[in-house]
């Protein structure tokens, strides 16, 4: 998020002649996107913003995960499918929905248009947004504002620290709403920070949690032990797995482009990334596909909840299968 520093480092890497780059945050990734695409240097990041998935605008930005807008739509769909039918008011009125996020943050605000569009499509009543800083430790004023609206479910688009503060305050003040959370606010630290307020909280999990028994997880765990022995395995988070997800698609694309004899930026794209079709990286992630016209890696997302002391599957939502027309014609790039 230190954008001037990111630009300086990018210029250095370009001078050094690198052919591809791994980045991380949304702020710096989106700031660098026009330059990266002009220079035709593939840039794989941990910013899963849907703004980066339309190859007509940002062809050289990539990531392995379902994008934030897909995550948001999937979470709301899972709640609508699995939780709302059990509500006493089901069939009597529209469900009520509201969003909490940091308005000024590129990451937090990225999927808001999409999730509100989805809420409208599913027939929700939408309440007022609440501005919650990424650094918030006290969110009582936002919770009191939400209590006037009486939401049934709230989306939280922040990272774990402020998400945990919000759901703790909601619990203590008796808001009574369910919570659905984007992937950067839903990790192994959430129940530690939020305590019993975390019970029943749902979130987007584009890959497995660290150590869960999925294909290739053994490589991730062994590498963590070998290269970073100072970090205890029980302190590791899903974030390690997310980094591996990006590394695995990057590795595969470079191997394919190299085999085709073209490690130029365009070659890595056309002979590497854009040849991936339902490519299985394991790690509990959805199979990855890129085409020359669509860089959304996955068509849906696994939604899990924290329940009885562990993360449990709620539903794996496939948006393309559910709404094929909208997926193909409406939802690309936002």
C-alpha cells in the first residue's frame, strides 16, 4: 500500500530486466496496473479485485483466487440459500442487508457495487453503509446505526482486526445479524480475536486453511518448516496458502511458455496463462481457467463458517452455473 515505494521498486525490477513479477496488495497493484499493462510484464498479485479481470483493460494482472466480487456474491448467495430459510420471518418479508467496510480503501470498496447488485437481484432490502476503518478497535457507533435498520445479514469487507472488533461490538450490543466476510477478514485469527462472537460467522475461502488435508498442502507445510522454522506451524494462516496459490499458477504458466519457446510478456500470457483450462492447483482452490477474453480465474467460491470450534463448509457456490447469462454478459470486470 506504500504506492510511491511500489512504483520505485517496479522501475528497478524493470531496469533489471525481470520478465514477470509477484505483487501483493490492492492499492499498489491497482496503481501499477496501467504501467504493467503498457510494459507487458505479467504481474500476479494477492489483490483479487474484479477490476483486474477484464483483459481488455488489465490483461497483465492475474491471480489464482475467485475475485472479491465473486466472493461477495457467493457469500450472500450461501446465506440466502442456507440461513434465510430458517429465519422466523422467511416468506413474510424481504431479508435486510447492510455493508460495513472502509470507504476509502481500494480493497474494502472493490466488491460493494457487485454485492449490492446481487442483493437487489435476490430481493433484499438494502440498508445504509457503515464506514469502518481498517484500524478500528471500537465500532459501537456503527453498530448503533445498524440497529435502527435491523439487518438480518451484514457484509464486512475489511481485514481481520477491524472485522473482529465489529463482530464483538455487534455481539455485545445485541445486533442480532449474521455476518458474511471477504477472505482477508476471515482467517484462523478471527475466532481468537472475536471469541464467542465469531460463532456462526461465514466467509469466503478461495483456498483451504493452512494444514487442511488437500492436494499439495504437504508441500506448503514442509516448505514452511524448512524455510521459515522460526514461525510455529500453529501460527500459520490461510495467507501462506494464498501465496502458494499464486506461485503455483505462475510456475505453471512460465513452464508452458518456456516449453513453447516464448518467455516474452505476450508469450507468457498467450502460451502460458491463457492456456490454463480447469487447472487444478489443489489446496482446496477452485480449478483455474484464463481465456483471452476473461481473466476471472474461478466461477465461484467455497463459503465456510466458524462453528463448534472449527471451520466448516456451508456451500460451494458456482455463480456461472447458477446465473450463466449474467456471468457471461454482465459481471466481468466489476
